[in-house]
């Protein structure tokens, strides 16, 4: 990174390293490349993409269990099926994961063949993407076919300009949607100290202990910088008490 970064992280106010201005507004971390992600946002998105193969397999099981549990004895010639909306949501998300992982894997490999079976296909595409995430995020912008919302309701097939950052953010969002849909809740390890940015006791370590985030203001630090920051704050507290 250059000594004078002057571009904002593509995620803007949702950036994991966002900065609060004196006016109280948030903007993304400053980086040295236009239309890119800061390191923390990029690492988080990459981690989510690597999980998509397991997410897809989990959605398959979730859909089967949901539908099998909804099957019961017919009453008055009908078969109550209260879980159909959930199942349809699972089907739609699975279709998006399949389509998007295939789309971007084919761009990376320039058309290498993939398995016919949908679970194996998604796993193969995720493996390809996971091994080439740096290439993926740097893909140039192109007009690609995609489903767009129709003003009268529903979707229609149109063209949308997307680059590698769009691909990474879109794929990462599928992981979070899958986790939410299946009710997967990440175990949170809360920290005792208040957030040095907003003062709230809402600091939580990531599952791999590599990052610490504030669930209140959303600021994220990697573990090394967080330790360094708290060493400085602890020294200042000791000086103040003395």
C-alpha cells in the first residue's frame, strides 16, 4: 500500500475498517487503489466464499429435512405444508449459488469442464475460486447477463456491469444468507474491555481469533493491531492512575 492512500474501500460505510468523521458520519477505510476493498473486507469476503461448498451441501440437507418434516397425513383431502415458503427460499438461494459460482469459475478457467451433479459442481467451482481469489477480485468490469428486478414485480434477464469486486461481494453475501436461513449462529467470544472507538462493551473475537470486531460500531482490527492498540491504551491508563 502507498504511504498516502486516497481511495475509499468499496464497501463504504459498511466497511469493516470504516472511520467515523467529526460530523458523525462513517466512510470506508482509505486504500491506495480505486474501486477496491480494504484488507479486512477482502479477507472476510474471501473466507465467506471458501465456505460456499459446505453451505450448498448444508442447504441440500436443510431443504430435504424441511420438506420431509412437512409431509403428514392428509386432512380433508389436503396436505398442509407450512414449510413451503422456506423450502422455496432455500431452492432460490441454492440456484443462485450454483449459477454464480459456475459463472465466475468459468471466467477464471476460461471454460474448463465441471461435474454435472449440482453438489459436486458447486464444490468444484468453489475450489477453483478459493484457489484463485486474488485473480477473481481483480477481474475487469464486463457486461454480464443477470436477473434484474422488474418494475411491475418479479425479475427479468438483463445485462449488468460487474467486476471482480462485485463478484466477491455477491458470492460472500450468499454465505451469510445461507447461514441465516439455516439458523447457523456463530459462537461469539466476548472481550472484557470496552471498544476503544465507541466505548461500548461489545468487542468480539472472530472464530479463528484473527480479528476483533465491535458489534456496536462495526470497527474491526486484526489481532496484532488490536494487541498493539491495547498495549498503548493500557500504558496510558497506568500513567493516568499514577
